[in-house]
C-alpha cells in the first residue's frame, strides 16, 4: 500500500468518522469478539464456577478437570488456527460459536449427571418454582425480599428454579 501511495493520512478519522467504516469496526469489535468471549469464558471460567459452586465439587478436582480440558484442547487451537488460514477465519469462528451454542447445555447437563448425580436426579424428579409479588431481578444487589432470599438460597444450594 505504501509503494502505491494508498496509505491513509488520517486512519482514525477514516475508520470512525464515516458511518460505513465505523459500522464495520463496531461490528467486528462487538459482534465477532463478543461471541468468542462468551464461548471462551463459558468454557473456562464459568465451567470452573459451575463445578465448584453448583455441583459442589472440591477445589482441587475442579481445577484438575479444567486443566486437563485445556491440555486436551490445546492441539485443537493449533489445528483450527491452521485450518482458518486455509478456509477463512470467519467460517471457523462462526462454526465454533454455533457448535458451542448447540453443545453447552448438553455438556453442562452431562457434567451435572457425572459429578453430582443426586442433583441431576433431583432436577429430573422435582421442579422448583419460586413465585411471589415481591420477586424482582437484582444483578448485584443483596437479596432484600423474602423471595430474593429464597432464590439466593436455592442458587447457592445448586438447585435450578
């Protein structure tokens, strides 16, 4: 580009001041990377949280399982990285996100069944419902109402409701 004289004199202005270019930058930033972030963090960090807090697996075993999963998956990063060089990154990224969307729920159900079969049996046998006029959704606030406290208790016990 430099030898042909096509370098930009104001790359930031051209990228963000024109809506067509800014839209592509924002789409790449929030669209493509958001999917990758969800897949990565769900597969690594939420899986660890789920094993320890929901399934009540001990600290060391949970970390060893996640470490083993990373060791097993590392060659696949290299393989799919090379494959993406041949058949385009977008196809590999979209396929990975779709595969994750299709398999995360069955994988977590399988984890529940193998790590804490009593919880899996309870969930299959009994449906827990929490209802009340004072039930509200609070992301970071401490439980305030009786309904909030009941849901907090069930969540900490690993019970779906």
